[in-house]
């Protein structure tokens, strides 16, 4: 890596990444790629395969990345949509996005041996939902309908929770007791859009309260801040990530909002000529579920296209790790390294 940009605040750090000379250039954003919740979830599958041997069933994609899922499938993991596809008594892993209590109950009924890879930051939101529902609050959950995480969180207190995805949904809300209302959010939303929605909620329900600390996770926030800081310095952004990865899609949106075209790619094979047309400086990042080897392959690919200069722009240091589920923690030494 030719250089890392380190300074005290975001704007200074980004400025340090400015293009020098007219050579075609790549700005590689940092932090990027795997977050602590994704590392943990993949490790859980790896350890379970190593410890118990295949088949290990995984409900839903363990994380929203095609390459990660294919790699684990190759190692013996069987991905299913519903628990009914799993033989009674078999071992199943719940994905990083979490599940509703109904799914936990179903697993119990089918005598499945559950290993829970739910990200602790998703569990935090579930626990908030349970607590506020018990206290008689109406919960306004900000998130994307049909996302696995939202389905799980909604399931914690379905009678007390309403889902909103934008300010129009907020305007349509009818709340039983506007004096006792709380908002929670999906962990992988756009910071700016969520702020707009929360502001609208505050206008409509001045007594509304929120979580003690924001539900949008550190990894989502840091990757968006990096994109915002570097967008003025490039003519295009390539985001490594899968189409169903919420946090990756938000990175594209954040960049487009800053007026710079951005593209979401599963890997370097999806780079198209028009993405780089008239682009002297291209920025590269990766969603929280995208492995680093795909980023490196993209860099190699771009270098064959003349982007020979490479500079890393570190916007924020990130050093978060989560412990494994307690039933697997003692088996950590058996963990085979995952390609990251
Ligand atoms: S993106 Fe955030 S909430 Fe999702 S797995 Fe990573 S750390 Fe957890």
C-alpha cells in the first residue's frame, strides 16, 4: 500500500487523499469491508463445520454476500429459507440478521440444535423492542420492509410495532397514544435519510423518544462517512458488495447524493467500460459483508486498466471485535482462517 492517510478529523483526512498529478488513480477507502458482526457470523459457520462436520444448515444467507455464501456452501453448509426444509433434530445456524421469536419457537418444536450467529448489534435492537413494548410504548421501527433484520425485529413485539421506510410513511401514521411512542431503526440505514425521518417523527410526535445510542451500527456509519469524505475527490465510486446487501446499497446512494456516480459490484468481473469513462480518479470501497480478497482483485483489475496510482484514505480507525456465541467460544483454536 503506497500510503495511508491519517489525521485528526474527517475532512483533513480526506483532503490528504487529494489527487496529485494527472495519472489515473485509485483511492481506496478505509474502513471498508467486513464488520465485526460478519466476521463473527462466518467464523460461527466455519467452526461448526469443523467441529461437527457437514451437513450444517444455515437459515437464510449467513450474511448478504454471494461469494461468502458460495464459499461456505462449498465447505458443506446448506442454506435454507425456512426451518421446514431442515430434518428434525439437525443443527442450524441463524444468520447475522437475526430471527423473530416465532422462528426460535419453531426451531424448538422441530428439536433443532441452534447456533445463533445474530450480530450483537441486531440483538441490541431486539432487546430494545421487547423492553419498550413491555413499558406500553408504540414502537416505530424505521427500516426496509422485507429485509431479514426488519422481519426479525418486527416479530419481537408485532402488536406494538409499526414500520416506516420514509417520511411519507411517517405522515400516514396513526398512533394510539402519541404521548408514549419510541423509534428504533434497522442497523444498516442511511444516516442522512434516517435523520430526515426522525426529524419528521419529532414534528409529528414531539414526545417521541429514541434508543439510548443510535441503532445504526458503527460499521454502517463509518463506511458512509468515508464515502462522503472522498466523494468530492473522485469521479466514480465502485462498491464491492451484493445487490441484497443493505449497507452496500446505502454506500452507493450516499455517493450518488453527493453528485458522484457509484456502482455496486459483486466482483471485478462486473466492471463495465462506461463506469470508468472519463474517470481519472476512482474510489473503491466494500460493504460490510464483502471479503477483502474481492477488493484486492478489483484493484488488480483497475490497475490493468491504467489506474496505476493507489492511495488509501483512512477516514476512521476501526477496531471492533465480538466474542463468539458462548457454546463455540472454547473452540476458537479450531477456527480455520476465512479468506478476508
Ligand atoms: S453491519 Fe453492523 S449490524 Fe450488521 S452485522 Fe455488521 S456490525 Fe452487525
